C-alpha cells in the first residue's frame, strides 16, 4: 500500500469508486461522501482528529507548504489528480475535503426532466450553431458533466480545454491545458496562450476570478464563438452579474457600461443547473 493510501486509510476505500466525487471529513470526525446521483451521504464512519491532523501535515510536507496555526488553510494536489482543501485551528477543528475528478461521458438526456420545456434537439442546436454558452449552478449541480455533454456534440473541430483538474472528456482534435498555481500558471495565462493554438472553440472548466473572466470574454471577442465555461451562480441573471462583477473588480469603473455591453453581446446563452437538471435557459437578445 502506498504512503498516500496508508495516511488516508480511514477514507481510502472511497478512492476510485464510481460516481463518488468528494470525500468530506468534518471537525467532529464524521466522514461524508458526495455521490453524483445520490447526493450527500453520511458514511457512519469516523476518522480520529489526530489522524486528520497527521494527514493534513503529511500533504503539506509533500507539497513543501507550511500548514500550522499561522497558516491554517491548505489547498493543494494529491496523487491521481485529487485536490485537497484542509483546515486546522484556529479557523476550524482539523478537517478536510478531497475533490475526486470524474471524467463522465454525459448526454443532454441526463439533464432534462420529463416535464421540462427544454429538448435535446434545442440543446444540440445551441452547440452545433456555435452559441457561446455560460453554464451556471452551485457546487455539485452538474456543471462539468454538462460541459462534457456539450463536448459530445462537437465533431471535426479543434478544441482547447482549460481546467484546474482533469475532468473534461477528450475530443478527436483537442489540447488540454492545466492550471498550476503552484508554478505561477493561472487560468488567465492559459486563456491567453490558447489564442495561439488555433482553437475553433475554447472550453474553460470554471471561471473563478476577474482575470480569467476578462480573458474568456476577450477570447470570444477575438472570434472564438461557440466557446463555453461554467460559473458559480444560483440563476441565469446571477451568472451574468457574477461575471460582470469579476471583470469589474479588475477593470476601471469608467468601463462598466462597456463591460456590460460586451458580456451581453458576446455571451449568447446562459444555462442554469440544479441537482443535475436544467432549471432555466436564458437566450440573450440585444439590449439584455
């Protein structure tokens, strides 16, 4: 058994299990998992506080990062492209969450309720006609899986994928770019680089900050329609507001009206998901 598996032995039984995307160990020693179909579940198991602390310290050491009462939060990579977010006192009792990347070959049918006003044909047309799509939703709402469903509809095009962990499916002519903050390589850097790679479409796993938001809009503005990304938001309108506020945070306030105009002109469709189903679709008309 590897050192990694030994250190995380209280939860290692969930590593690599189908459909498990997160493992959460709380400060009360309880172990929870997130299943992409069944949602959150309490496993009934426990990981002792001293073992939680030891695991966090081990990961910090392997990544040459200090994690202590002066720097009590830790975000870093684990083997197998897993991601760890961990906390120590004084901000929390020892606890962590492990995000497990799932490369899922989803289809649009997975996201449509029986009574939904939206059809597979409609979604296929949005992708095939190269609408630029912003996919909104909360954590575990199915945003990444929906991008994979979109990618399944694209044939004979060159795709540049940009993500912070490998979760998007590979298409026939595809380049994968991986953000590495530990090396000073950001999502915004990769978006700028992608313009030199002859993309037909640029696919961003998630927009999280103003620099990435601006570079995504800039890429579309330079002719790369049909691109898409995800963003954390609870509705279509909130997604547009969040995108605007991210860019506004990095731009001169005198550009506010210009930023709004660009967003509404360059983003064609916003699709909002909840619990892996489409809740709303907003097609932007001129003047929205």
